[in-house]
């Protein structure tokens, strides 16, 4: 039996905060939660710091940034994954669904490549005890891409596959309803000329007809048959949300309008917004502010998206700026995302759940991660 006792901590439970309490973890699971400090010699004294549930990240592009640190520059998967894992753990994320994009309609980007090497590297590092956080897989499927099905195939049926999301980044719809916002992105980040952008917009309806709808139906059917959680991406209209419901989605990722978020939340889809959106005070794409969703009561979860450190910071922002209690704030960065992904054994400090825990010190009303524990074992 392995045991770890966390004492003299400010413990955030599902519905209350214990100002001074002790949490016992036995064999990786939370075994007891008691008020007061422990007198046992082996107890870990947290000196009044926060003890929080480990964060659960359902959609991060952070691995892509390490595999391709510069445009058209590739880095080997093993050191890229180790750097990503270290950064994720240091941010307090104890469970991460690494988001792997499959399919690129334009054939020239990172997501046009076979990324299946990740699976073998994850298994090797895990077997060697070198992973800090638990890594699962979220495959992001770009529906208008001709190569989406082929690039998805190595991930199909893999035990790490937990989530499939349906994406369509065609200019003129969803995230890019404002075509000029899309023009700024594609000409700026991808280096397209205005003429190339205009040509892609012209031929987009052909890709929609040939690939988007057949791929949407195929991936939704796969998710149903294999018990994999399904998400839709950038829902903008009521019709988008109704389509998601018909497909069997459990999650609406990054709804771009308050109208869509309200509709999704009202019909049982978990609404997931961007933590950077909360921290920055708005969307970088000109869409609805996540803090607005929080204040409207239609925010079920947050994702760090492209900035791992934003997840914990966003919880503090919700507590300060949206009137969330600390349990409510932690719910949207831990239990909410976990349950939306079908992970019911984590995300909250409760007896029987995994001992994934964070020690956090508050400095000038900002959180600072001091220690991270996965299954009761310190990893950062």
C-alpha cells in the first residue's frame, strides 16, 4: 500500500471550501477528507496553500507547437512530446487530451501529415515512467479535407482515443463567418496572397459538397459505434447546434455566439470555451467573449487551447470577474471537461476518485502552481 497525506491545506471540494483540512490518498485514490490538520509525522504540510483537483485539458494544440516550432520546421516527436508533457504538468494539467488535427484542404500544413508516430512514443515514454501527466487523444477532423479519413486511420480504435471533434474552417462560416477576419488570418499566418485567398473561397463550395457532409456522417457514425465522445467545433447558429444533437455530440467546443452557446447548454451539450479568451478578456477571432458565457450561466468547461498556463489563471478570473465560487470555477477546468470526455474518475477532490491534485499558492490574487500530483505521486 502506498499512502500520502496532505495536511493543513485550503481544500476545494465539489461544493464547498474547507479552510483547513487533510486529504489522504491511498494507492492513487482519495481515501479520506477530514477537517483540520494531521498530527502524523509523515503528513505533507501545505502551510495553508490551496489544494485543488488536477486540471483536465480536452483540447490543446500545444504539442503541435513543439513538433513544428517554426513554419515548415519539424522537430522529432520524442523530445517534442517530453517538452510538451513537462509544460502541461507545470501548468497543473494532470490529464490532457492531446489534440491532433487530421486533414488539410490545402495540403501544405502540419495537419496534412501523418502524426501517428505520437502513439508509439506515448507508449514508450509511459512504459519507462517518463510521462508526468496522463495523455489521451483528441482527434480533430477537418471535414472538407480529402485526406481526413486516411490520416485518422492510425488513431481509429486506439485505446487512448477519447474524443473526436468535427471541424470546418472554411472561410465564410463558423469561426470565419466574417470573411475579412479569415483573410487577415490566412494572409498573415499562412502567408497567402489576397488572390490565393479569393481563389480558395471560390472553390470552397465544391469541397463542402464532395467531402464535408460525407466525412461528417462517417466520423459521427464511428464515434457512436466505438463509444468515443463527439464534439462539434465553432457552432455559430441554432442550426449548427441542432445538427450536433442529431449527430450525437456531447460537447460544443468554442461556440462563436451567445445564441449557439445558450442553445447547446439548454439541450445538454457541454459548452467548452477558451481559457485564453477569459484571461485576455475576449476572443482573438472577434467571437463571443467566454466571460459572457460564464456570466450567462452557459459555460460548462474551459480549454487552454494554445496556452497551457491559461487554464488555472482563467479559474481565478472567473472567481474574480464572473462571481463564480471557487468550487464553481474549478468545476469548469476539472470535473466539467472530464465528464464531457467520459472520464468520471477524476476532476474533483472526492473519496474514491483519482488522487490528481495541485498545490497552489496565491500571490497578489494570482495562482502559482507549487506542486503537482498524479495518483498521489509528485510529478512537478
